[in-house]
């Protein structure tokens, strides 16, 4: 019989969102409510015509654009087929059997999967108020800890910790522990917080930031993410990534998207407005909603039973929310912010439910 190696055979398939029957509107995967930048679509179409060629393995034009927009060192940027590829490579490259990776209670589920793939133990620090807390992380660091992962803003919580608190976390971690800050939703917060203080951490040699084009940039289907990493770490990660990991079309779409900051700002503004008004309306109904810095809202109902009822009622109305049992948040649903008619429909369903 052909059998997979033990650690793979023991793994469950990655739990993607249940998207419901065709015709259902997904509010389950934090995709953008809006279309990509027209210049990104145009650039992708242009690149399509040269599809006989392999993509640029150095992601040259894309890195130049990211570096220019954020004021970063181009050589310290890496691009991935989604930030998931970069997260997987970081764990594969810097942790293994006998090591520990330390995440947070409600951290991104893929960290655990990538640890299983590399045979690394994954442990998590509590998030008391559904919020990453450096005071909870630090006591959990052991001699075996190789990497600490923090999502800011968090998924599925949506909550944000100040970048200054993450700088203090870095200062209190041992210097030989790699800190990875997953900023998949960073663009939603850049205007409010000071993104440079985290970019500056990278120069110290033991911090990596990851970002994504899937959320604020509305390019989930293109699969592009980037990391800002110290040179010595980036060189190791590069060996693990597929040499031609990001398609030529996707590189061009992401390049044009990052150069269209005006469009991004408009998407962020519109998404935030829809999120805040939906969240306020849910609070009026008695549902708890933590302040979110993302394109989704976490709805916390009075009981797990109410969360199940709400999920069923939404589903009956063609709307798929994301149940949170996998995070042990049985009283919660995570709702991706969609366009105004969809948000109004979701709210109407919740209003009718008599919570
Ligand atoms: C969506 C998401 C990612 C991965 O995004 P990619 O599509 O792989 O770029 C990573 N981290 C968090 C917290 C996310 O929500």
C-alpha cells in the first residue's frame, strides 16, 4: 500500500469556509466587498498576453512598487502566492521537531496547520478581551520557542493593538526568538496607527512582517502576499518558496494595485463605514461586537444557541456567515463586510430573529 508520511496522514484537511449552495452570498472568507482597482485589472490583462513566459522570479517591478509606496528597502521584500505561502515558509525554515511556535488564542488557523507540516509544536497564549496581549505572550516563551506569531489586526476577532505595544513586545522577547507580525488587514489601520514603527523593527534583524493583497486590495483570487524581512532571514525563506511562485498576471495586478493608493484609500473608507454602521446596528439589537480594524465584524450573541439560530436564519436568506466553533467561540459568528444591500439584508434577518 502507498502511504503518506505519518505527520501528513495524521493531519485533517484544512478547514475552509462552508460556502453554501450556489447563489448564496459569501460573508465567510473576508473577501473584499468591492472590485479590484481598474488599473490592476488593466495591468493583468496586458500581462496575460505574454503568458508563454515564466514570471519574474525576483518580483522586480512589484517589489519596486511596494518599496516606493511604503518607503521600504526593496531588497528586504519577498513575495508569496498569498501571505499563506510566506507564513508556511517561515515556519518550515525556522522551526522543526523539538521546537515551539507560540501564537495567540484566536490567531490565524493556518499557523497550526503549517506547524503540523513542519512537525513543530504549536502553543497559544490567552487573549483575555479577545485581544492580543503582550503580557500574556511573554510568560509563555520557553527555551524551545523559535517563533512568536501575532496577528494585528486579529482574525477572527478584528481587534487591534497599538503598534507601540508590539514594539514593546519585541523589546521584551529574547533576541533569538523570531517575531512575525501578520498584518493581513494592515491597510485598514495604516491611516490610524503609525505603520513605520513596525517597518523599523525589521532592521533590528529578528522581526518579519507579512501583508496580503487579498483583503483591502480586493485581489484574493490573484494570490499575492509580501513579507518585509531582514536580509539573512529572507535569503533562507527564498530557498523554500516555489521559484516561480507568483504568476506574471498576479505580479502585474498587485503592482498596479499598490500604486493606486487613492483607490485603496477609497475602498478602506467605504468598507470601514459599512462595518461601523453594521456593528452599531447589531449592538442596538443586544449583540456584542468588538471594535474591528478589518473588513469583518465578530458578532457575539447571548448564547451559542442564538449564534446557531442566527447562522441558520442568515443561511435561509442566502447569506453564509462563518461559524466560530473551530476557535471555541461557539457564541460568535464572523461576518465579512459586503456591499450595502447585503449588509442591510443581514441586519434585517437579525432584527427579525427576536434575539
Ligand atoms: C486572509 C489572511 C491571511 C492570508 O491571506 P493570503 O490570501 O494568503 O494572502 C493571513 N493571515 C490572516 C490573519 C488572514 O486573515
